[in-house]
């Protein structure tokens, strides 16, 4: 099995939803964050360059790639990218405890897996429109086709 790496399309998806801030800020649940969602060692008042933000992003993605490659699953590039984005946002702990993970390991259908993927759209105990949009895009990337969308009321729907 060839070791996979996130594609530029996957990186672009992460960047789109994380955004980039070169100064430390508190995310939607109060965690000190900088760059593209980097949290390790971040202190309020910190600032970085764009180059440091890019380096942090690459460094933060590497352990996710290693973890996914270690699962022994033959992913498509879209599946690998989507899972990398999801884990980047929610963490390996949430991934490993999720029904989605169990479905992947059990080799359930792609639609069953993405039906679980899109359920993770809360932050701080409340649903966030931005997370709903992210989950829909990740699910579509995983499937390799436009299946999910967020309607005008902010609900994730299937086409």
C-alpha cells in the first residue's frame, strides 16, 4: 500500500474553513489559536508570519496523514483529503470515538460513512452554520460527487 498525502485540494479545503489569522485569537470554543487553526503552544498576544502559518499547517497535518495511513485502508484521494480535514478540525480522539470511524473500519458504504461525518457540526454545544457547510463539503469530497448541501435554513440535506 502506498502512503498517501493530502492533496492541494484537501489543503485548500482546510484553509477555506479555518481561515488564517497571523495573531492569536480565541476560537468558537475559547481555545487560543493562530494561523490555520494551529493550537499547540499558542498564547494570547502571539503573532506569526504567513510563512510560519504555512509551516504550522504542514506540521499539524503530518500526524493525521500518519494516523490515516496506519489504518491500512485503501482510500481514494478525495476520501483521504476529506478525513484529513475532518480530523484536523475535530481531532483524532473524536475521530477514533466516532461512529464514522467504526463504519470506516467495518467497511460500511461511503454514504453510511458520510451520513455520520455530517453529524459533527456543533461547537460549544451548539450547531454552527460554518461547520455544517464544512461537513457537507468534506462529505462531498469523500464521495467524489455533490450529494450534500446546506439549505437556506442552515440544514444539511442530500440532493
